C-alpha cells in the first residue's frame, strides 16, 4: 500500500503509538513525518493506545521522545477508560503495577487498599518481578477470593528498544486461566473507541481508518468497530503478513485490512 496516496475519504486516523510511532525508546522519524503530512492535508489524528495511563502522561512521554506536538490532535488511552470506571467503585481496589502507574491512579483520588479488596487495578508488572510466572501465588490467591481484575492495558507484549516485555494483558490472561474474573479496557474493546471517536468529533465510521501493528488489539478492534484498518507488519509481529485465517478465526466473515505497510514511511 502506498500511504502517499491514502484515500482522501479518510478524514480521521486512529493511529496506534507503540510499535508504529515509537518503540518505547525512539520515535520513528518516518512515522513523525507521515503524521505531520496527514495533518497538513487537514486530516484529524487521534493517537489511540493501550497505555494504562492518562492521556496527559502519554503526551508527556511523546514530548520527551521528540514527537512534534503538531503530529496529533488528541490521545485516547486505555488508562483513561479504566480510570473512569474505577472512580465509580464503592470500595478501594488493590493494585498491581509500577510505582509510577500507582501514582497516576491515586492522582484521580482513587485510594489503594493493601488487603481485603474485592477489585484489583492491573497496569502491568511491578519493578521486582519481570516474568508472568513470578505472580502465580498472588494470582491464585486473588482468584480464590473472586477478586475482579481491572486490566488497564490489554496488550500482552511490547517491544522496548528491541527487547520483548510482557504487559498487563499477559497477567490478565494468566488470571483468567485460573478462573479469575477480568474487566478489560482498551483495544479491542468498545470504550476506548467511543472515547477516541468523540475526541475526533464523532465522525461517520466510513471516514475513519485505524492504523496499528497488533492483530488481537489494533486490527481486531477496528474490525469489530466497523472501521477500515491498515496493518503495520514491521511492529510487534516482526514482519509477518496479515494471516489469511484471521477473519475466520474471529467470526469476521471475509473482512481484511484495506492495506498493509511495513512502517509509516
């Protein structure tokens, strides 16, 4: 697919961040150039990410990494979707994730309980344990108590500077396999798309195209939302083309992306 001739029908672009715009360490200059060009064409760019943080925190990270502020109009995060639900809880939840993510949750006046909780906020792995299996004892104990895990990042894996790292979604999968209950926020689930499209002015779906490198998140989410999708093969799936059995495996009929690109260059 030639992105230089992207159909002018697409007035709104929902663009994934990690794996498309940056790798957690470095912004891809080709992606930055492309987003700026689309902005010059008058298109609306909403960055849509499964980061378990606020939009403000993600924007601060993008600024630190050097993505020009003129490259996007808004940021929709799974963290925002999850925090909106968490503030409605009647009792303080437990927490699993980094100290920095905990500070973000608490900044929304969500108190964190040390024990006796019935809900658990999961933003990802903590600083001490870097493998999903390291959490087996905790996951088993929470499942036995029927604790509801609120997974604020459905991603299972990210590539940070060339190194694979498990995410909150991997913990949630392990928890669900033990019989634990999970509430999911972010792609491919509805809430983040509703929020992202609202940021873009609630456009008609036929004027929207989603761009992403994650098959179970970006691509599946777009398909379920009735939004056209461009699959970026050079991200998390390491150059593999769109699987021919993807639509059949997910009950999507004959759906397929409108295009595939290695990167946004």
